[in-house]
C-alpha cells in the first residue's frame, strides 16, 4: 500500500515573525510513518515538524494549513490510504501583515477566518479503493464527538485521543472503523500504538 500521512501543528502567520500554532509535536504521525515503512509499505509524510523523518519515506515539508492542503491534494490520487494525524489550525488571520507589527501600547485586534477542512475534502474525494483515517482530539464526550466526525466527514476510521497525548511519548486511543464496534488500546508507547493502527488499516 501507499500511505500518505500528515503530522505536526501548522503555523498560521500574523506577520513575518509571529504565528499562531498549537502544541503538537508531530510524534504520532512520525511513528505511523515509521510503522508503515517497516511493514513494507510506501510512505509519503507531509509534515510541519522539524523531527528527523524515518529513513525511506518520501518527506514533504510544509508550514501552513494551506500548504498542507496543497500537498495532500497533490499526492492524494496516488495513495491508498490517507491518515490525517496533523493538528491543522482551524483558523488563520484574514490578513498577514507584510512587516513586523510594532508594539504601541494599544489593544490589538486580529480577525481570523476558517481554514480549509482537509479531512472533509479527502472524505468527499476518495475513490472506492482508498481509505481515509482521521484523528479526533477530545476532552469530553469522546466517542460521541469522534463518531460524529467519522460520519460527517465520510471517513473509514476515526482515532480518538485526549489532550494528554500532546507532547507525550505515550498515548491511549479509541478507534472506530465504519460499521464496526469501538476498539480501545490502553496507554502505551506511540510506536506500539502506531503499529497497531497500521495493522488495522491493512486488514480492512
């Protein structure tokens, strides 16, 4: 199979030196890419992270949500499975200042607009042979919210996790595949969890 995996938190620039982002390290995406590569699959890793990519994967570096969307569109038709592990910003500034914004002592208001929903786009454009899996980071009503995302975005798999996964080498996840019951993986190293996820996908 050819896996396309996204990783890391996007950066949405306010001016040339400032941006909004999130605390995602990209570790889960990199573990997934490594697990898929070790299992003998081809891997395209699209990432904002500066971590060293696994040996043997096709690495595509991006920064913003728009850049990630463009890269996903470029490679989507060539992949058998997309796993959106990246923490893509939900909003970006309406305008990016050309020069550094100077401190004046006054209040500063910045308007934001929604970014493109990459996962929803993939769910709408996948063909019969393609698998699209997404992550749902939730702090309450985890299964209910994740299952809603699974249905609304026309996904084949949703991987639900909690904020405690951010920046940690370990995580626990709950996984639901379309038409199947929830499967829960207790807290373990992300490398171990990634191997199990890749195994589940290849057996769909």
